[in-house]
């Protein structure tokens, strides 16, 4: 069988195996946490050589009114020790049943306790150390060894005053990463950064321990304004003695801050993202100097950009027309209470004309129904529909979009009309028809249609997707998402789009382009990437280092290049910061494999699987590493374990099928490759390898059919044309083979193999 090569996902995909090849399941992507530690309060951790954290009480001396407002906020109540004043749940010997396990909440020794399932599946008593959040739900943190704090997945519903489970639909077993004793519920890595001030995670990968510290247990003044010691010292001087200072010697002064700067001040906690390092306020820095926000990925967002998974507000808001026109968070929210400035439509009518928008002529809903206020009258019901997270936490979609029930019909996206709480008993067709009667049938094209088609690799979306990558009328996050989908459309046009995007003014677009560097011509790739090793933004530099390391022909001598070494050091540091996640071991394994250090690569893959045995990506790439060194039995063992965890995963079956074919077990290989091809209908190489397996088991008609499928996806590919012509010759279809040879020759006139094949077929009878 011929070597199979599939464009690897960014950032690090191992090279294909000899002859058959194995494709990486995914790339380096510092998987983003959803969401104690030995801790030290009042730690004076300096951000620079002068400023230190002094605590919110220091602010109260001069800013009492603001301080009092903050004290009523959810920020102030983000986390607290478990006391009579802070615990809201029923610990009066209450019980909660979950798939046969009964948890009991009770009081003992002046504290709050729970008897619940432990990490081995038995029952154990735990003392509640901290409360986490306050409304609409409150969670409870328990101290574990090695400096960990774990969050119970049985939480308190403060609306209905009841206990409930965050995962009610299926039993979460003790070995599962989602179990409350495992990584998904670990406070140190999943939650702490956004619930305390001056958080330092303090993870030690060598000993697998945490020494997590913070200055204040909740989200206090300095979480946004930075360490305030210089400001406090300045303020304590007599007024006439204070040196002139536009920023009052604050690290972050919000006075005069641009809308974008303010939105990005909130973004580190109000976004789905991964951190590159411990966060510190650095005025004037790019958001991607500290973190990388998620794009509009399929698992997180509907194709039109509406919220799907738990993604918070940032990536939604930057899609909005409001953001484009300079609206900022504090136009709607008081920065200290977090409450809205006004309620109901009065909030929107701060900017929008009431005689135009606050009328039935605009939204076609009555103000009251049966004597009660109508939800349909409210702007947010139509333009900011809600979705529930953590079971009961209803959050508004901050993309503030015009309802599009027509897209619900074509794309399967939700719409405000049939949203829960409105007309959930009606169909999307009903909503689209009603909308059409009110506003007419004409609709503007929406980028969601292009993204939806591109996710499926629909060839008809190619031109529009390419245009979207360069069109500044689209939000930067939409353009970056379009670039992330270009790997569905390999070819010169996509290569050109990536080249242009590498020079874009938006860092998120440049980074997305680096993640698609495999689309660049191999002989030109390194030259295009190298300048970005010195990009002013850290998030771009580390992506450049990863892209360059996986570039074919990357010379070992170039690793001594100072720019590469500096960016590589930053990349390793970013991965090490996430070392408590399985994804970090996976990413480091891929990195060291790409750099030619299999010993370190194996160590990190193993570490990844220690953290989460069900992390399939590590198993697959670990298998590839093992196979590359001739340890095929060990490689197969890893792939079999991956198949147990995800039996229907196309990429797992693809890799296992290739390994089985490589070792001569063709019938079993065919079964696996059939599953893979069915699960990846848009992947030309999956169809190609199945065709080769059919060819080698004398199923020539099937082989021809799947090669034609592959060519429909990847038109005029030389390897596919060669394989098709070969199969047609074996079938005795000489005339068909001659047509294929001519097509190959026309598409690749300089390919000597095409000339030789055309000549050979011409001589056949």
C-alpha cells in the first residue's frame, strides 16, 4: 500500500508512519478548562519591582462608596471560607440521591460536612472548606492531598432551595475526569484564576503538587486595577505634595480607557480561553500576550456564532455590532456592583430611540399578556436569548444579534422565538413564517451559512470562506475562525489566504494563520513563519515556534537561532503552566517528538495519560511514537485502549486500521478503515486509504468507488489519480484508465510518473 499523508492538524502532528502513515487526532491546543491547595492569604506578591497588592480594605479609606457597592457584588462573593454567614445550602442532615449514591449534608464540630462518594467509589466524610459562588447556585470546596481543592458536583440551587447534580443525565464514575475528585473539578486549575485576586497557581509537575496562593480570596479591587501600593502611597501624601500623575499611580487606570481596552480588561475571566502564563495586568499589552481566546469552534459555538457550550461573554460580544460601534461593558453594567444600570428596555433605550424600538410596531409583541408583563416586549428576549449552564445558570448571549429563525431551518441553530421560555411549543418553520410576515422575506447573507458549510468541507463554501478571511467587515474572531477552517480546502488559494493573514493587524488572525501553516508550500513555509518568531505578541510567537518546529525539512542547525529559541522557551513555559492538564502532556509530547527527542516525548505522553487515562489524543500520538521506533505491539495496545474509550472515533479507527494493514491483518484493517471513512466523509485520505485496503483484498469495484469519492473532495490530486488508474488497469478497464491518465497528465504536466503511466496504458489492449 502507498504511503498515506493527511495534512496534520496544528500545532504539532507527528510524521506519518513509513508506508501507511498515521494521522494525528488533533494538534497542540492547550485544551481549555471549563469550570486547594496550600494557600497563603495576604501574600505581598510584586507585579514589578515597586507595586504590591495591599487589599481592598486599603481602597475603602478613600473610596468608601465604591467599596460598599463592590461588597454587594458577585465579585465580592466569588469565594469565601465556609461559615454561617456564607453557606447557603441545607446542611441540616439533608440527603441527595444520584444513581444509587446518597450524599448526606450535615453539621459537625462547628463546621459543614458531606458524606459522599470518594475517588474509589466508596463513601467518605469530608469537611467543607470554602464556598464557591453565591447565586443562582453555590458550590463547595473540599481539601485534598497535594495542595488540591476539589469542587463537589452536587451543588446548591439557591433559586429553588434544593440540592442538584451538575451532570444529571448519566452517572459520572469515579475514574472519569469529570468526577468531583478528578481534574475537571479541581479548583486550582479550573476555577481559581477567576475567583480570587493575584492568583498564582503554583503547580509543580515534578511532584504533582500545588502551592496555590492569592492576595485576596475573592475578586477584589486589585483584580482589575492591579497592585495598588504605589497608588495608596501617592494618595496618602498631602494633596500639594502629590506628584503629577495622570493615572494616579495605578497600574491599571480605567480613566480614558478605550472600549476595546476595557472589554479586554474583562476578557481574561469572561472568555473561554487558555492562559499562556500567570496573568498580570500590563497596560497597553495585547490580550494574546497573556491568553488565547477560543475561536468559534464547532464544540463551543453554533455556526452562526451563538453560544453553545460554556463560553462566557467575550467572544460573543466582539461579534456584535455594539462592540464594533464602541460600546463597552460599563455602558450596560456598573463596574463595581456588576448590576445593570437600568432594568428592562430602559437599558437599551440609553442609546436607542424609544419611539422606534420600544413599540409594538417594531417587535410585534404586546406589553402585557393576561395582565402580566410580556417577555416578548423586552429587547433582550429577542436580541440576547438565554441558555442554561451548570444546569440552572441562565446566561444571555452577548452577541446581541437580530433573530434569524430562517437560519434555524437551514443550519439547525437556535433562535429567540422558539427559545425556552418563549414559544418553545412552536416549530422553527412557524417562527420563520411569522418573522417573514412582519419584516418581509429578504434576508442578508450570514457568515453562519459559510461556517456551517465549511465545517462539512462543502466545496461550494470555498470562495466565500476565502473571502471571509480577508474581509475587514467581519469581526476579527470570525475571520480567524474562517482561517481555522481552511484546512478543509487545501490548495494555492488557501495558501495565499494564510500568507496574507500572517501579516494581519489582528493578533488573533495571525495566530490562526500560523495554526494553518501546513497549507503553505513546504519549500516556502519556514520563510513565511520565521518573521513571526519576533512578533510583538507572545501568543503569536509561541504559535510561530510550534509551526516552525513541525515544518518539513526544518534544519537542526536552525534550532540554534536565537529568535526560535526564545519563542520555543515561551512555548514550553506556556505548556508547563498548564501541566496539571492532560492536554499539556500531550502537547509537550508532540513538541519533543517534532524536535527529535522521543524519550522526552514518551515521558510527557505517559504523564498525560496518568492525569486522564481517557485522553484519547495522547494515546494515539503515543502509539505513533511507539510505532516509529518499531514497537508495534505497544503501539497497537495504546490504540486498542483508545478504541475502548471512543469506539466510534473516526481518527482512532483510522490509525488502528493503518497499523493493522501495516502488519498484514487486512480484513481487520478494512473494518476499521470503513468506520473511519464513514466518520470522516470529507477527508479525502480516509477514503483513499480505505480504497487501498479494498484494492489489496481484491475488492476492486469498491476501491474504484472510494477513490472517486476521494477525488471529488481533492480534485486532480496526483496520488489519487495514480491509484485510480492502477485500480482501473487491474479491473481491465483500459479505456477508463486512459481517461484517468490523460486527466493526470493535464493536471500535472511536469509529473514524470504521469507521462510514464499514460505511455504504459496506451500500450495495453
